[in-house]
């Protein structure tokens, strides 16, 4: 397999594209699109999200130490692009996207009703990296739309239509045939 | 959308399934399958990998502070399963899988020749979490097989056949139609 050496770059794939909601349901709130997201620990379940300090969501999450990871469907890619390219300092992204903020079970940060999966997260630790701060957070509650599950209670990608990102393109997922 | 609340769990998707190679080409070396992997920083490009302290790869990476993230193709899922379910303490996984260790450009850890993408990584920081240690590492060199690129130099998922993981199932990827 002939290979070429490329300059160092973030060529991990597929990485999830998520909408992170933060702030407070009845107060200042925001949505930011992130792909620098991953699981970091099993018990308790924990995720890490990388957020640039310049983002409004960084300010809100630093203050409340809570956020929600909302997993969008492929048909929500327009909202994903709006939330990734505009600032919550100057526009209310729930209003501009039409997405609905609903209360969580364990955190004050709003969930996005239209996303089939919502992970409520509480920040445990913040690691400062050169361009991003990495928020390491425990998943304290999980909400799943029954309509995206298969007969075994697993996520059915044909129904959940997961979005991933690579090299400036969006990818979709399907179950690998056995 | 009717939702149910599930116990806290690692329901982020899609997450990449990768083969992490470590140790030294001419000495002790190992391959471990991981899904708790993500990008954590943009400049310099950095990844985070979560590894249980009991794993042999944890021992090798802690010692050398280097590893390589190799991205397998869907047809390499058997090797992925072997490297995820056996220990490098008792078997040489390059031998049991038939995968080939080749030298890197910047690190002493071996690359896996058969994987279309290899990210050479140097550990910058280790964050101890309850069940996993999170190795935060700079990507110092990237190797890509020319045969998995599209006409624009981007990864073509039909050629690279990326593997992802969710709920005990393997997923594959395709470009989202515009």
C-alpha cells in the first residue's frame, strides 16, 4: 500500500458531530457544534469535549460546569452548520435554528428536544491545551428517543442517522454487515 | 419524540475504532484496540486515548511516551477483535493477527502497514481518571495510503472503509449526500 507522509493534522475518523447545549433553560443559553468529542472513561461514563476559549459556550460551561451533548440526525445538518458558524453572544441559536430547549433530569443546562439522544454532563476537570480547553465530564443522565432503537434496545443507525465529520465532509453511518 | 431515560452510559456515537501500536519496532511491542479515542486540540493536532492501567499497552506507552493510532478498514475487523480481547503480555499480536510492523518517521513505536492511515503520536500529558488513564498526545506525523483518497485529497470512506463502534455493534461510514 503506497503511502504518503502528510503534515501533522487531525486525521482521526470517524469523529462524532454533536450539538452541545449549555447555560440555563430560563436564562442565558447557547448551542455549539463540536467534533472534538470522545469517551474518556467507562465507570463512571465520562466524555471529553474540546472547546476554544473564545467561544461563548466556553464561558457558559466554565461558569455552570454543566453541559448536554445532543446527538443530531443527518437531516439536522443545517442547524449543525448554524451552531458551528455563528456566536451565541450575538444571536440566540435556539431561536435561529428553531431547536427547542427542554429541561434535563439532573442538570440545569437545556436539552435539545429534536435530537434523538441527549447526554447530561457535569464537568469534573478542565485541562488547558494550546488552542482548546478539554472539559472532562461525567455523564449523569441519558435520554434516548425510542424510535431510534432496534429490537434489541441498541441504536439503529438507519433510524438515528448519526453524523460524523472528516476532512471538511459530513459522513453518515450504517451497521457493518456481519 | 417520546424518550426514555437510561442509566448513565457511554452512548456517544459514532466513535472511531482504532488499533494503537506501541513499544519498539525491534523490541517489545503491542497492539490494542480502542474506541475511547478523540481529537482534543487543533494546533498542534492532538488526540486523547483512554487506556485501562491493567493493559500491557498502558505499560509500554507509559514507558516510551509514544504510540501510533492506526485506522483499520472494515475488512480488518477480525484483527480488531483479536487485539481487543487478548493480552500482549502472553502473545505477540503482530504474529497472531498477521499485521506487519513497519518503522515510523518520528517515533520508535511501530506502524501497522496494512492500515490505510497511521498517526504517529508523542504523549504530552497523562490524566488519571477512575477506570482509564487518558493519554493526551501530539500527532507528529501522518501517513495515508494514496488509494483511500478521493480526487480532492480527502478520505473517501468507500475506499478507507472506516470502522466505528456503538452499543456492541460495528458501524461503517459513507459520505452524506448533499
